[in-house]
C-alpha cells in the first residue's frame, strides 16, 4: 500500500469524521479524493431515517474540470454500491442542460459539478435547492482559482449560505497560495490543516495536523510528487518542433506521454502534423505511433471518449509529462507535472524553454522546484535510431564526436524538412499552421506582469517561431497582427487561453500514445 496515499487518507479521514472543517494540502495524485469521499459516504449512510432522493443534495463537490468531475462521480458510484439509496450525480459543461435538470428533479444526494455549470443551474433551474446540504467539498481549489472561477465560487457560496443546516466544509489543494488561503478564511470555520508530503517512513515528520489553515509562513507553498523526476531542455525556437518529435520518438514507444500547449488551435495543428509525419511505420519503428487530442472546443462525448481511452489503457510502465509551452505560473507547473508519478508511481517531466526563457528556471527554484537539465543534443540523438531521417552526408559517427554531432544535425534538418513539406503541401494545412501560430502568439501576451521579463512577446524571433509551426517563413502581416494583439492585451483585455488538467487520467499506462491537451472557454 503506497505510503503517501496512506498518509493523506490516514490523516484526513479521522479529521473529517470528527466533524471539523479542514484544509488538506497534499501532492497531486496522492489519493485526496478517497480521503474526503470515504468519510462523506460514511456520514450519509448512517443518517436515519435513510436518505432518499427527495432529500436533494446533501453533499456538494466542486471540481475545476469536466474530466475530474466525471472521475470523481465514478469514484462515488463505486463507493455507493452497498448504499443504493444514496444517489450521486454530476453536472458539467458540454452535457445537455435539459437532461441535467431532469436528474435534479428526480433527486441527487451527492452532487459533483464544475463551477460554471453549477452557477448556470443556480440561476436558471428552479428545482435545485441547497436547504439540506451537510457537506461542501472544494477539490483542487488552487486550480479553480487559476482558471478564473473565483466569481462562480462566490455565487455558489452565497447560494449555499442562504439556507440549510450547519455544514462541514473541506478545501483540498496541491498548493497553498495566497488566494487559496483567502478562500479558506472565507469558506471554512475553525479548520484543521492537514499537510502531507514525503514518501518514506523517515519523512513522517512532514505530516502535520494543526489548527492553522495557512499551514506555513510562506506566501506560496508547493508539493510535487516525491518520485517525479523533473527535467528542462533549453532549445532555440527554430528547432523546438524537431526536438519535441525526437523526444516523442525516443520516449513513447512503451510509455504514456502528455503534451501541454497553449491553445486549442495549437492542439489541432500538432495532432494533424505529428499524426501525418510520425505515425508512418518505418523499418526501425513498428507499430505506428498513436496520437490523441483533448481540448475545450471538442464535444463532450468525444472528450469523454478520449479521456476514458487514455485512462483505461494499461500498456507501458512510465508516465511522462512534457511542458512544451511554458506554464504561466509555478502553481500551474505543479499541476501539469502532477499528471505523472501519481499515487507513488514513478514519472518524469520535461519543460521546454527557449534561451530567452531560461530565467523561468530561477522562478521555479524560488518555489523550491529544482529541474535537471537535459541536453538538446542528447534528445536529438534519438534520430540516429531511425534511418528514415538519414541525410546525404557520409559520416563515420563512431570515429568522431564532431562527426556524430554533424550527422545528428543533418537528421534534424531532414525531419524539419518533412514537417515543412507537409505544412506547405496544400493551402489548408498552411492556413492551419498560421492560425496555430497566431493563437500561440496571442497566448504569449497573456503571461502575468511579474513574468514579462522572461516571456515577452518582443523577445520572440518571429521567423524562428514560425519554423516551430512548420512554416518556412514568418507569414506576411504577422507583425501587424502581433502589435494589435499586444496593444489589446495591455490597453484593454484579451481573453486568455486556459490550460485544463487531464485530472487523474494519467495514472494508468498507455502504449505509444501522446495526448495534446488544452482548455478554452
């Protein structure tokens, strides 16, 4: 039985069974869902007379994403098999409101929902009442704040506070930012603070149970999985695409890989490009690679299907997370890399940075997040394993390190040429690449002010950035569009792209699979 998982549940379950409000901080993937689900079910099944559907919601669980909502709902379905009189239900964007209203009318006792969809029903569904709510769970509270759900949470809390008995409140988070601490002050009453980290018996001293909801004197505190190996590669923009492809070819033959990017358009572009260029079987690569995509513009049925396919696969042993587009904050980085090395398993993360962005390593170090450098040439050397990228040069790579480096560079050029040839093969693919490039640049302008010295739009070489989208040159008029977007962001408002988490789907293994993932409004 995994120790970090046992620790968070061992500390949290008794605290919640005592009836106290609680703040639970533990690394993502450490088993926090069961730590509140078990005492919640235990509490409701003991109610006499027995709970009925007509009682309506007795517990409300708020989670930041549709995928986590679905997974949490499925967890409660399993726990409630012996207690068939307690009915769970889920509300989330992408589902038909009419069907959800019908389920609410019939009665739901444990209600799992994303913030936006619950607010929608609060405003427009008359038969949703909170007069009997005994439990309020805010799961991944830091992520909800990162995604801009603060106003929705205020609406939900105000609605819950209007009526109903005294309830038990639980806030769970992988990070303790100032925003999370403020939310705890607003939502919780004299809470216990449960903090768990460490993966060995000697680390038991890092398990704390206090009455201090902040749990630390630091303004921001982060917990990453203990078994996670974190890497960074510094790569010029013009060869980022080739570097990503080389890493995929080297890493995902027997592993599961998640690639985070900044927009839905970039997801679609990379899915199309990598499928076309890397999925072809070669003499050295059999069978072909499989690419999946997941983003907010997809229909919910398709998202759920991809989510289930990715999470249910059992092939492979190692989970890898690639941060191809840098996150906008250290807290977001923690959530991304937390998709791997879950519940005690091993995993690795790789963050892609350009030379101009390398100061972000220091930013993460300021939050006690340490990265090991992975050399660009080492990643590109995986191209030596496949003669499909062999150039015209006749090098004797074993006789000279310089000759080996030249051959690797030539193979990288061959692969970049393949990407460019595909992109320029027809007008539609060129337009798709341009659209993805423009959306990437728009997203780049949304980095917060305190990171502008690292991620500034003016520091980008537009021609080299275009190369990372398979374009041979920067599109005409791009500078004008870029200036317009930059002024819009500075002077008015530009709607930022939101990066959704894959929740806990990465806890399984997936043979030869890469999933591109981004969430938009």
